[in-house]
C-alpha cells in the first residue's frame, strides 16, 4: 500500500494514508464511520488499487454489497489479483444472487487462490447452498481435508463453526454439538460465538449478576417509595371503612326528627353532584 501511495504527491499521499488507517482501525468497531473515511480516501485517490479495495471492504461491512462488488472488481482490474474472488462471490450472495456465487465457486480463478482463499471460497459456496435451501448439499460442501485436519489454522474455527451450523440446520443436533465444541477449541481469538451456541443446545442460560445487582440498586429507592405509598393508601382505606359503620350506628335522633320530611337527603345517600371518587 505504501508503494502504491508513492505515485501520489506527498501531501496527498499523507492525507490518503491517514484515511486508510482510520478505515482499518474502525472497520470492526464502527463500520459506518470507517465507510465515511473510505469515501474520503476514494475521492482523493480513486486510481490507487489499495484505496479501491479498502472502499470495497468498508462498503461490504455496512451491507452495501453492490457498491462493494464494484470496488472489488475495480481493484482486481488494476492488480490482476484473484485474492478478492471469495468476497466478490459473497457480495453476490448479499445481492440475493446465490446462484451466481455458486457459479463463481467453480471458476478457474478458485484454483489460483492460496489455501486460505480456497477455504473462504468453500465457506461462501456452502452459504450459497443454504441460501438456496440446499442444506444437505451445504454440509457436503464443507467436508474437506481442512475440516478433517487436527491442526489449527486461522480459518479452522470459522470452518468448523459453519459446518456445525449447517449440521444443526439439517437436523443433526448431536453432530452439530460436537462440531461447535471443536470450533470452540480452535477459536483462540473469539471470532465465533460457539460457546453461546453450545450453551443454547445444552439449555443453559447465562445472566449477568452485576447487571442484575445494578438494576436492583437503582430500583431500590423507587421500589421502597412505591411500597410506602401503597401502605399509606391501604391505611387510609381501612380508616374510611372503620369510620363508615360508626356513623351509621349513631344514636337515633329525638322524636321531633321523625317528623322531618321524608324527602330530605341522608348524609350517606349518593348524589349526582357529589365529586366522583378516585
């Protein structure tokens, strides 16, 4: 990449380099921002193959598969390299064209890939099979010397994980669990969530005790206040219920009261103009 940037004026080369560094730094943690930096680099130096490749990966990371494919094709035309062939095929999958991706898996370019590239191509082809509903064919596609090998390579965890996932989709749960365990053994960098998948198959659920404690602590005062309010309300209702019978059982009025007009409203008789009680 440094060699390619030497073709630019120094100040421009420095600006492009800074943007490419930010693309690499942010691609995993903030792909949207990485994509923004890649667009700046592309405006500054669209004739540099590394810039086109970086722009392709940034677009790929945010799901702009058509744009990514165009950038990868441009980089390939400039360099003549086939190393981007697997990710180009995966862009075809992203665009809803698994048949095209599968056709690319059978092209002569695949034979020119190194071992890692061929494993990537196999993963893409298996994914295309699954996109087409051919789950059993996806399982067969992933069966390879690389899968059977006991040596751990950079691609081993992902290959084993993809195989386990395909087995699970095919209804072969026991075999899937075995291969998720093998993927976990090879996954030194935490590139897969094999441990979560194993736990899911075993019916194990994890909870974050610290988060639960924080939630209880945060909710504590509010919960106590609500409980106190409910208690006060209950006491008020009990007092009202106790007072009502006492008023009803008051001593009878003098005889003169008996002669009062019968239509006079009683104190405990509901009226339409009395405020509605909550």
